[in-house]
């Protein structure tokens, strides 16, 4: 478990070195200038007739999915039960590692609330490790995201010195708290359906000792302090007045914690953080609606490499082991924000054209599709028409990525942010993509098919090419066809994901990745990691 350095709930701490002093306003100003300076070139480049020309950072030899050499890691993570050892997926380029031991006992227990005949007890022991502890510890974590709110109700047992995880109950609701910017009371009430689910699940005798925390992410950060604080204050008041749970932190979570907690969740469930694990930890990349995070544990093969000091450096102690992590959260680079930036750029370039057509050509919509899109408060009609294509959309994404921002501490990924080279510090490590990565890619991959960065580009090319290409590739898959038909921006989404991974983080096209949403019924993301930190602290029961 987490080793606390203080007595409060923040059991995990980041290295709080000096920042580079680059303000958000300065970055945004630079982006505006870059867009204005580039639009004339961009207009001709995007829409004008020309021969195809590869940019320096693109790989024109991206392999088609059917040409990717096997074996590749499966797109779904292995069906790991936290109670059993598991074999992690192996890369053909790495030596075979021994099986890792997952963080639980060897006794098989219920994997869900529906299978649990005794929510007040456990099959793993008959009494707790210490007489000062309850046999069962329930805990709640509310994820107040930008597009919706979710509750994770976790069951742990105290059979060992550290709480052992058994299963979770998950429920979500939409819209998110940020949709109630001017009505804090309604924002707080929107969580009732989630907390009512916790009341259904948690036995009455455990409710007063079940801690609950509410952590808002990028959506609420973007509202500003005054509005977000008003909402969170009402949320706390409503939970304390209406529900018996022990209320802990209700806050806007720091971006660095969001990424690190997601890293803990994934690696905890995969067993790479267990005492006897000899496997290297996974890099975890989480793509939300308003922000995206990257977290990995750099390892250099020689003595020349090192992780520079700064806010990106996160010192973590877990299960008596020290981990030095690189982390960064990019606010404004989540998928919904990326969509907004792309559409604004397309509309801006269209505004200086002489065309009087009410329909705006948008190369980031699949060919032959149309969509009504809100840009700066106006409803605009946009169409992929004949211009929708991966190559044209990719050039717009390259502008949005701000790859040429000033890099004060080298090397940088994008937007002027320091990041050690993944080729040097994480050359063979496994990569796990979460959240929107999974939601957009998974429906388009056949079961068991491997995935590379170049494979994402291959998917994007066929999606952007329109219905004829869809029928050729997915004509026998009605669920994939339904997904594509109902989402013209799928072209934009996949192109942005590829740009983020290859242009932004500088993964090469052949790099193998895995996508994941759940392991043995447990949602991947930051919530379990944050809950492990919460129950590792001083817990107090409600009077």
C-alpha cells in the first residue's frame, strides 16, 4: 500500500520542484499567433491542389493492419482477477518475464456485487488482521468529469496488513458538474443518483465508516475558482446532510494526481506493483474530454540519462518500493477540447474565403458526412464532402498540437512541455491507452487484433475515407458500421489520437500499444488509485 509522509489524505506526493515559469496565458497567446501566422499557408496547404508530400515527422510507410507482423499484444488486457497471478502480454522484442503476482490472496472470491452473497463479510478470512480494523472496508470515489459524473463503490477486506481489493460497483450520470455552472444546487443534486446506488450496495452497518471523496477533473478546472468552489461547497453540504457516509476531500483534483492515480490503478491491477513483481511497469496514457495525461517510469540503459527536477517529477512509495515517475497533464488537449480547436481553425480559415456557401468544408469529418457544430456560440453546418481525409485532417491537427512551441527545458514533447525521450528512457516498455482511446478504437478492431501507433493511422485513413471504405473494411460488422454512421467526427478523433501519440509524444509507428477499459470488472482510470490513497490514511467514522 501507499506509505504516507503526512497524516492527511494525500498519501501520494509529487516532486514539487521549480516550474519552468511558462504561463497558460503565454501559451495560449502563442497558439493564437501561430494560427494567425500559419493560416494563409495552411489554407493553400489544406485545400489547394498539390502532390502528396510527407512531413518530416510523419511516417509514410505506416503498415496496413493486415501487414502488421504477428505476434502483437492483444488489444484487450488479459482477464486478470486481482486474486490470481497473471501473465502480462509480452513483446516479441523483449525477454520473457516471469508471471507477476497480483495484489490479493489465492482464494477465489466474488468478482461483483451480484455474485457476493455476503457483502458484510469475505471468503478470504474470518477476522481482520488487527482487532482495531473492521473486517470489511467500503469506500466511495466520485469522479466528477467534464462530460459526466461517476461513482465507484469499492469493497476491500482487512485480512492482511494492507487492505486487499475485492471488487467495485460502478454507475454514471450525465451531464457533468460543469454543465451546472450557474446553478450549484442542481449540480449537487445531480450526484444523488450515484450516492443512492452506494446506499443500495453498502450494508447499513458499514455506511458511517465508508469514506467518500469527490474529485473534479478538467471540466470544473476550466470554470474558474469562483464557480467551481461554489459547486463543490454545495456538493459537500448535500452529501453531509442527506447521506451517512464519512465525507473527506471534495476538490478539483490536480492534473498531476489524476495521471499518477490512473498509473497506480492500472499497474496495481496488473500486478506490476506487487512485492515480488519483476516486470517493468506500464506507461499509462489517459485521454479525457478536457485534458490528457501521460505517466511512466523512466529507465535508462546507461548512466547518462536522468529525469530533470521539476513539477513533472513524481516521487512515489508503494508497497515499500520507491518509484520515480514522469507525469504531465495537458489541460485543453482532451478529446472534446481538441475537437473545439480543430473546428475553430476550420471555421477561421473558411471565413477568409470568398465562398458564399452556408456549408463549411471540414477535412476532419469523414468524406460524405455532415454535422451541425457549435463554434463560439454559433451553430454551423460542416461537411466532409470530398475533402474529408486523414492527410488533410492531420495537417490541421499538427497546428493544434503546437509542436513548435518554445522549449525552455529540453527535450520537449509538445506545447513546450519537458519530457524525457521515450526512445531513450522507455524504449521497450509496455504502453496502456485509457478512456477515449479505448472508446473510439475498440469498436473498430476485430477481437484479439494487435495494435500499433501506425495501426491507429491506418484506422483513421479508412474512417476518414467515408462509407465506401467503411463497407470494405467493416461491412460485416454491424456494430462498427453503426458506430461510424452515427459519429462523423470519428475521423477527427482518431486523427487527433494518432497525432497526440506520434507527433506529440513521439512514439514511432511500429510501437505496440494496448487499450483498456476494465480488468476483471474494475474500471481503469484514476479512481482506484485515489481510493487506495484515501483508505491508506487515517479514516474516521461518522458520529
